């Protein structure tokens, strides 16, 4: 195979110089600009000098507790400034950081810890207690040891040493731990050419630490002397993100493609503050990209592509208006990566033809922790091109070297930025004792988000409720892997070759969710909530007991619904409250609580005559900011008590029907 054809002008002309590792870069910035802002999470603000001091002290404490170079240490902390300090401390102690997600079910976390070979889990005391992990744990803050050596005394990790082990979905039913070396991370992020990132920037950190985009958010900032702005809200709403960007003057952000599409559709004011946005995780649609660039012409919009195995981004492209006239490219290789478009025989394809994308270069991961066979299957030592990773993605290459994404060679999909192997979901379904067999199909509605549909053959005995199965599955898998819909089928249809016929399953009509009983009419407030649901879900919602998740809802659509409720009814519902009881009736009750808390003058017993102020319940004259009420701006949309005002601590007796008339007028007026 000809080496020139493989690279086809996209390879770098020579090997990249080996840059210092991230701990060295951070220490270098601390010496040059010790007073510069490094990290802020709203409660804690650290300069570069304070960051390195805190990390150095924690590194010494970790050594005192037995952490040695090469040890793999789990990190279980909420997103905060402490997250950044702890990661840096682990590296200074010579350890490998294995991020763990507090939102993941315990069985999955235990499996990840076992596969990564974790010897210790460092974390928040409450999260460690809740996780109840079987291995050794150490709670933060760590105390009771001698003073730590100065940071100058720490030996920096070698570029070949492992920095992270990041887990992705696995087709065998277990997640795969990708070992990413220090040199690969630094080469990607130190003075990057694919995005503008300077010491004057502030970068938003809002992704889970288990998602490799967080590597860009945190270490892209610190490698270049910029500041990390941490969003500590566990599940931030659209409004949370916009407020955070505005409040802290964020200039650079990564957004999953699905989140970008939703924010673009709403013309989020977030874009008016940012200078650079990197999107990735799924194919970028041309229309939202075009609309954002037209509305915010100064914005640098970068379409990034790259599996975790290639260290976050393998290719990138600065999107222009001209790119949005057709399919948006995924760009050219960046920062030492190489790209090779090959046919099924491993030969290069001609420009414009489709082939499988193989990634090479200096930033490939070391493989899968504890899985040498899988590593050998996905990583190949090519006699001419060197070590390559087989992505499974189908692409084509333009004559000018731009790559365009066309799909997959297998069943793997991206859901809200997360890589999902349907086979892993099927394994989890089959593990349930009420399930005899299962298959998962992928629904790609026109103009909507990709969603998983599970088809379940029930075991002998009573037929299980799909809602109960989803709840049990959620205890085994992270949210993006739980199908939005489960269907009970008598059997799985087979093709002539004896394989499950997923096309036939996907084409079958969904069973009627109604139980045959006549649905009670919705109250006006329930009707208002149902209309918001219907727009987001793309289906009619007519029952007070309709379940958001059973209708295909998920976390991103929940953000859409809560944002629409804020805009139309003037109330904010936290995502935690949203998912506690995801029915129309329960959400209408939450809205009623919030409206009553925000407008106490609606309560008849608050006045001696038992009547509210003014002819319309006081809403025209009694709002905090005059006629407009200030319900679209500010940290609590004009509602006293902040975003969660009135959503807890109110007895159910307050939800009697005595206020339904007034509240329906409120809903209609909004």
C-alpha cells in the first residue's frame, strides 16, 4: 500500500515535537502569572498559584496514603473546583485518573472500577457513602499527614504514561476503558490550531468528567493559561447555561451537537456572549449552524470529530456559511493525527468515494484497559501507515482533503453525544428475570433526535409493565443507554439467515398505550403542560397520567420542556423535580406550586375579604418588575425564592381545587 495515498496530503510533514505534559504546563503558567485566574465554580476561586499549591498539597497527602506512580485511582466528586485540583494532584502523585460518574448505577461503577484495576477511589464523602463501593476509598478533604513537598520536587509524568482511563459503551455488555496517555492530551490542547484559545479566555466546564469533552473544557483552558469556569449545577437547564456564561464572561464552550441544535433553535442568548463554540458527538446539521452564524456572525464555530480512542478530537473544521449549503464537513486531521479512508480490503479509496475511516498519528490511546484481545482487534500495526485505529465510521474525502461523515459500518450510534452500543443494552435487558429475550432498534425520526426502542419477549408468568422494566434497566445503565421506549412482543422475528430482523421490528406500529378506559378531561393547567410536552415529543398528549419517559422523553427533551414552561408560564422546574414524577398531572402540580409561591396575592385567605388583589388576581399590577413581570430575565425569572421556588416543602393539601380557576387564567394569560 502506498504511504502517500494513505495520507493523501493530510498528514503532518514530520513528527510533532514532544510538548511538556499538562502538570508541567500548569506549573509553568503558575510561575509566569501566579495571580491569574485558573478555576472558579462560583463558591471557590483559585489563581494558578493557589491551584498548584492545593494540588501539590493533595498530591503529598495521596502519597502518604499509599498512592504510587502508575496506580489507578477512581475520582468520584461532583463537578467543582475540587475536581480540577484532584485531577492535577493525582497526576503529580504519578497516578492514573479514572473519572467515575455519581449518576451512574452502582453495578456499572463497580464494573468500571474492576476493569480499570482501581486500587483506591478518591471522592466526596457523601458520594462515596452513597456509592458503597467495595474497594478502598479516601474521602476529601484528606487530612492527617506531613506537609507536602514543593511542586518543584515532583517528577513530571512521562508523555507515554497514562493520564486518564475513560469508559465508553461496549457491544459485549461491559463498558470499555480507554487508556489515554499524557502526551496525547498535551499535543491536542497545547496552543491548538483548530480553535482560538488564549490566556485571556474563560472556558465553560459543564460536561461530566466521564465524558472526554471535559478534557477539552478543563485542560484546554489550563494548558493555555486560560480560566476554567465550572458549572456546578448537576443537570443544567438551557437557562442555567445561559446565566452561567453571562455571569462569568465565558468565551469558549464545547456543546454536544444535540444540545447545540436545541440552543440554536431557541436562538439562545448564550451565543451572544461566546466567541468560540466547539460542537461534536453527532453529525452537525447545516440549518442550525447556518442560523447561528447568521445571527451571531462573530462566532467561531468548530465541528469536531473523534472517538475517545483518538483523544477527544481527531479532525476538526471551522464552519463557514458556505459549508452550510450542504453537508457540514468534519474537517481535516488536527494535532498530529492522520486520517485514512480505506475499503473493505484495506486499500485507499478515491476522492469522493466512501470508505471506512482509520485514524493514525501520535495521539492514539494505548488501548483498552484489561482487554488485550479487543485492543488488538481495533488497533492495527500497519506496515506502511504505522499504528491505526479502526473507527467503524463511513466517510468520504473531498479533493481538497476535507472529510465528510456518512454513517457507521455497525450498529453503534451516538445519542446526545454519548457513544451507545445497542448490544450492551440488549445484554442488560436479557439480564432481567422477567425478560426471556430482547432486541434494540434505533429510531431516527425526521427532524428529531435519535432514540432507542427496546423490544422485549417476556419470560413465563405475568407480563411485566414496561415502566417497571425501564426503572430496573435504569439501575444498570447510564441514562443515554436506557431505551426511550420498551415494547412487549410475542417473539423476535428472524431473517432467512436466522438473525433478528431489526428492520421488521422497527417498522412494526407501536402498541396503544391506553388501557381502554376513557381518559378524564385535562384541567386547563394540565392542558397547558400537555401542549408543551406535545411540541417537544412530537406526539399528541391527552392523558393526565401520561408518562414523559414512556412517550420517548429524555434528558435533552426535558430541558426543552422546562425552558418552554419558563417562557410560557413564568415558572422554573428543576430537572430533579421534573424526573421525580414525570407525568402531566405531576408537572401541572409543580407549576401550580410555583405560581402560588410566586404570587401569594392569589391566595384568598391572604386577604381579609378572601379575594385576590385587582380584577385579574393581581398579576397585572403586583409583579416584581411592573407589567412585564421580569419573567424572562434574571436568575429567578422574577419569581421570589430562586429557580426552585415553591417546588418543595408545600403540603399536598395546598393543591386542592380551590385555586384551579385563577391558575388556569394565569396559564392562559401567559
